[in-house]
C-alpha cells in the first residue's frame, strides 16, 4: 500500500471548509476544522453525510479516520447559539441533520475510526460513538452534558452509549452529567485504545492501514452482522452468518484471498 498523502476530491458537492479530507493509501482522513471548538453546524453535518455516501461508492477507500483540528477539541458538538431563541423548527431540522449524518457514518461500508484528540462533548462524542473504533489521547475528556442545559442527546447517544458501556455508566454520563477522562473511558469500554497527547491521529491511521489487508468485500459482509447484535436476540444472526459466508464465494476477492494465502503472497484486492 502506498504511504502517499494527497488531497481527497470527494465529488462535485460542497463539503464546506469546516471539514477537510486527505487520502492516505486506502484511508480517507477527515478533520473537523471549525475553531475554536470544532462544533457541528448544518453545513458540516450535510457535508459529512455526503462524504460518507461518496466513500461508499469509492472502491479505493477501505477505511475512514475522523479527528479534530488542533490539540484541544475533537468536537464540542452543536453550537448552542443555534438554540438560544427556542426556535422549534430549527431544533427539528438540526436533530434530523445530526441523525442523518451520524447514522450514515455508522453504516459506512468500511471501517471507521475516531481519533479523539481532545474534548468530545455532546454531538462530538456522538460522532465518535457512530464510529466502529475509538482511540483517545490521555488529555481527552468525554461527556453527554445535554441535560445540564435542558436538552437531551439526539444523535444516537441515548441508544449507542448504553449498548457500548452498559446502562449504569450511560446513566451516570447522561442523567448525572458525569464527565469522564480517557483512562476511565478505556476502563469502561468507551474507547479501545489510550495513547499519548498528539498521537491519536497517527495510531488511527496505522490501525486503518491494517484494514487494507482485509478483503473489503468480507468487511462489508461482516460489519452488519456485528452491528446486528444490538438489534436482535443472541444467536438470532447465526443462520444469516452462514448464508453470508456462502455468498462470499461469489466474490472475486474470496478466490484471490484464499489463493494468495496458499501461494504465500499478499492478496491484491479488487473490491468485488
């Protein structure tokens, strides 16, 4: 895999200047760039949804890494100034935009990794929760503090957080407003890796590079099975798992992967 870094041209739509994208080999690196706190707004949420939809059609991209610009904030979520006047129509639209963006991210056909390089608050943490894997720096802090201003998490937080860390810790964070540090996040399973300051992006890219060794066709078949465990009773996906295993024998990558192993060489994925 090439280590070259290049600007990524996601298409003809306007991604907005608040999101920047680079390509590292088979990985798209998305940086939330809306200082001072890398907040989300209508345009950046639309841009995120459009980018992921584009990546789903790009056979050369296997993984997505998301991080924040600077060394203090991953993302502080929504800018509360949007809600100061109590406009219910705006609140409804923003809730819909958050949902569309992060649900599209959750369903990205490749592997998504959040490189949490600072505060991940509210919608910022919900963005990380929508990713498959989370890597955080030691100074990072995470919270869903919406109830402290009379709101609630509306971008999947009440659903994703208890599934990931259990009901008790989710209630501490959402109902009691408890902010947790990165070491606690690792201990309770909110993140999968803890790294030193300034290293989340690099570690996330290294992990994403490992994805390029996996068949992207197999990853696409596996990911819904893993996520489906949230929605069905234990063992209810077993028959589907067997069927998807057999379905992979229609893929050129399956023949390539098996033969590459037997011939003791690296597989050359065709993504089909």
